[in-house]
């Protein structure tokens, strides 16, 4: 049975996981940015801990 990596998006502050499993890093990165988990400091933060101003 082959080993298949699965990527997840995790908050850098509270370590919560964003829903979803991704087949590659690019898919996870795209999902992270599209749902607003990208932080101005270059990290990943859930909406509760994100320092990015809301639209």
C-alpha cells in the first residue's frame, strides 16, 4: 500500500486546524489564502487570531 501525504492548514497561535485535507502543498496554500487564514506577518492564523484587517 503506497503512502500518500496529506496536507492540513493549522493556526500558528491556537493550533486549530482548518477543515479539509489537501493532496499537495499548493492546494493547501491556495485554500489558506482563499478562506482568509493568511496573516500579514507571513504566518497562518485562524479568524480569531488573524491580525489582517477584515474587509
